[in-house]
C-alpha cells in the first residue's frame, strides 16, 4: 500500500470501520501518480472532438452511398420491368 492508502486505512480503522471494509475502501483509492491530470483530460477532449468530426464525415459518406445505391437499384428495377414488358 502507498503512504496515502495506508493513512486512509489507518484513519478508517481508528474510526471503528471493520477490517474488510477499511481494506476495500483503501484499495479503491487511485494513487495520485495514476490519476488523470488536467492535461490528460484536455487531450481526451481534443481527441473526442476529432472523433466526432470523423463520425460526421463517415455519416455523410454512408448517406451518399445509400442514396447512390437506391438510385442504381431503381434504375436496374426499371430496366428489368421494361425488358419484361417488351417481350
């Protein structure tokens, strides 16, 4: 256990918290060295915004391809119907 976690454990035990609960609570605390900093959060926000932009471009591409496929299918269907009617 790190110093902060040990201090938390000792404080919980001093407050008459049961052993198992004190250990669980102390282990649940994220050490300061592993916690996200403001810079980490700012980097994530930038990444999320870039992903949102990419998702919007992908959505537009999907719509374009879907409309194109629908037009192609309509043309093919029309050609097949005309070919069958002319027989």
